[in-house]
C-alpha cells in the first residue's frame, strides 16, 4: 500500500478573519503510475481498486498539532480509508488563540446543548470533501455517505457529540480517545452532570488508566480530583442507552492522555498534567489502530468477520487492556 497526502485550505463561514481558514491534510491510498505529473509534481493517482473510500475526519486536541496523529492516519489509509486531519488556528476561548478542533461554545450551555451541532469546523470540512469528489485525484472515489468522525481529547468530544444524523446525515460512526461528556460547571451546569450523546450511531470510546489530564481537570466538572476514568465510564453508562451492541468502552492499562500522540510536543498544551505511561506507548498505538480499524470495518463497512475479530482483540487476556464493555 502506498499512502500519499495532498493539502487544501477552506474557509469557515462562521469565523472572523484572520481566524477563518482551515488547512487540511488529506491522506489516501495511492498507486504509483510513473506519469509525468507524478514524477514532476508528486501528484500520485488514487488506487481505484479500493474505491469507494469511506472517509475519516479526525479532530485534534486543543493545541495538538495534527502531525501528532499522522501515524494513525497512515494505518487507517493502509486499510483502504481516506483520512482528513486539519490545522485551525483560532480562539479556543475569547482572547485565547491556539490550535482548535473547532468548538461552538454557544452550544455548550444548559439551554443550547443538543439543539445544534457544536463542531464549527465540520461544515467546511464536509463542503471541501464534496469539492474533492468533483475534481482531483479522489474525484468520484469517495463514499460520502460513510463518513466517520474521530478525535482526541476535546476533539474526541467534538467527534462523539456531532455524530448526529439530525445535523450530519452522512456521518455513520464515531470514535474518541481520552474524551467524555462531563459538563463544565463554569458554563452553568450542575456539578457531576454527564451530558447525553446522540445515541444513534456506532461509538468507540477508548481511554487510559493513567490519564493525568482528565484526572487533573476533573474538578472543573465537580468530579473527584485525581480520577482518570470516572468521566469516561459515566459517559458510556449514562450518555448512551445502547441496546444495539455497537457502543464500546475500552480502557488501556497504563496508557495516559497523550498515548495516542506521536510525536508528542511538550512545549504546548497541557502534557505537564499527564501521568507517566506504565507500558510501551508504541504497543498502545498498535492496539488503538487495530481496534479503530476493526470498529470501522465492522460498523461502517459491515464486515461480519471484523466484529468478531474486534471482540477477540478486546476480550483477549491482553496485558494492555484493563477493561472492555459493549452494549
């Protein structure tokens, strides 16, 4: 498999200049052709034998460069998917500029939560995918009715909150690492509130037992300080009712908040809050990629054997897995 990348830029209509431009990185399965355009410009055609391609849109954590997740994007493209990551420099909070996954905080209040999408970047990303379907190396090769949202930390929350057919009917599943739906008290919610999810699509939640960022931020939500897993566990138990056997919760023994990120960047964000990982992080990443890939194969591509393989992967007596639940 040859994995190739090209780049795009898109405007966010709801944002104000200069913070209204998203830069996309589109990774896709390619097939070397030896053409002049390939040799002179690096434009490599997609591999049509694997099309149509489902698309994964990945939402980074706050102040987390999308390059941190390129390892995962490459592994998913190896499975025959197209993956979009993006960089958007904007105000995460008023006056606080950084890399954002794109959150409409106006939708994060007791009166507005769930009344509309909170993913402020997603409409622009979906519109750009439509343009890619019309022209370029991926023209006619995308399956735009099979879009998967994924993300890390705040970006993971954006992914799972917006996997809602009411607002984005082309989205078919979501996954997240190190994310939950505990409600911030500063926005007017009661302590210990867990906000509901759309609960209509397959969902994979993954986290680590040594997540220091969640543990050291839990006081924001009225949850006991130092607790790395309660917010995610309660999200699985309370935010979705389940019943379709397509909602998963997986805790990795000894993984921390940034075990999904490679390379890590200690100069930005909040890695100083994290706990040390207690097992090799490369092994965590291999397990994550396989679990996410099998989840997509099972619930987006409808491959029956993938569902069985996913259960076997997560139910095995694997020292990397602390616990696994499905409902």
